[in-house]
C-alpha cells in the first residue's frame, strides 16, 4: 500500500486491517505517539478543506511526525505561475516522506503517484474519488452497525459530482448483499458507470423518486451537498431534505451520515437525534487516517 489512490485498490482483508488498526490506535493512542518520529508529511491542498486536511494533519502530529502544509495551493503555490502538477510533485517529493494531496483534476492523484518517489495519498481528486473519506465512512458504519455486509444504504443529493459517493460505491463492492437506494434530482442522478459497478459486484441498485421509495428499515442514509463549485451551470437547490419529520419515518436503527460540509440538505433539528452520526463520522476520520498512515509507512520499511 505505497500509494492510496482509489478504493479499487483495497481488498476486503486490507479494509479489515485498517479498521482493526484504527480501533487499536483509538484504544491505545499513547503507544503510537512516536510511530512517525523523524518523518515529514506534506499536505498539499489545491482545493479548500476543513475535515480532511485538519484530520490528516492532526493524525501526523499525534503519531509524532512533522508537517509541511499548503492550505490553498491553487493560489499560494507556483501553479499560479503555470507550473504543472507533475513539476510540483517532482519538487515536493524531494522535501518530504509522504504527500497527502487534494486537487480539482479527476486524475490528479494517479498522475502524482507516477512521478513521486514517496507515497501519495489521495485526499480528493475532482469529481473522481475521495478514498480516505470512504474509509472513515465504512469505519463509522462498522462501529455503529457492527457489520459491513448485508446493508441497505440510501445515497442522496449530488450523485453525479459527489466523489465521496463514487468511492463509497467502489468500496462496498468488496462486501456482499448491499442494496443501494439512490434519491436525487434528475440532473444530479448517479452516472451509469457507477450503477454498473454496483451491479457487476453483485449488489443491487434502486432508483428512487421520493423518501417513500426508501425502505423504512434502511440501515444508512448518506446525504451529500450539491457540488456547485464543480459545474458552470446552476444546479439548483436540494429538494430532498432530511429533517426531523422525514427521519421519524424511518427506523430507530437508521443512521444518518454526511461527509460535510452540509448546506441545507440536513436540517439542524436532527443534530441531537441519536441517529445523526455526521459529526462523530468526521471525528472518526482522524483515527482512520492515523491507521492509514501507519500502514503506508509500514510498507516503506
């Protein structure tokens, strides 16, 4: 696991190892305080980020490593002068032991990995993938539901531009008996290539027109905001909003996830509901990314 580029690369066994290690680190953080002693990790972000960047940076610090950080590489790096992504990576790879990168290009992480001589971790590439988000999503589901097979998952919101949804679908291709219920405006519907991925891995896909089409015993409701920054045209406002009235139509065991930030697709009146897991989900990201960094540097030994 030198590089972390796509959820395609993980086996079911890989995922179990990462999630088990995250649990161990969570229970014994002091044991890993110096695990990355002497290592320098660069967080190279060409797009805005709060949770991904800060949880990765906190993970590095908690493991005893050091950071070199670019928060807004799109305007605060030589890319504004016309430097190519490849040349940026050629330079940065000589300063650091690993690169955590977010970029607007769909293939940015793959391109960086071809150039870099140190591990590259994809922290979000355009409309493509966000594999570490899906790791923490699945880890949260495992902790709350106790399993990753035999699940009903509703995916809502911007299914065409939402890279977290795309990665989640690929990741759950490693598990059995997964039913996906997709609810979105028509102009934000899940691309056919991801429908095929669901079906080719033996799982099931159902297109929904309203909340009434989602089973009342659905295990997970995973909402996403409209990714207005990824399109030139006006995508409009979210029509399917999870509020207290909607959530109360579903099981007491249904959990609500969201990669955040939310806009108006999840109402604040469910924030104190025990089924609302999105802030706990965000906090889980630190533990998962600590485990992932440990696995990446383990491969470097």
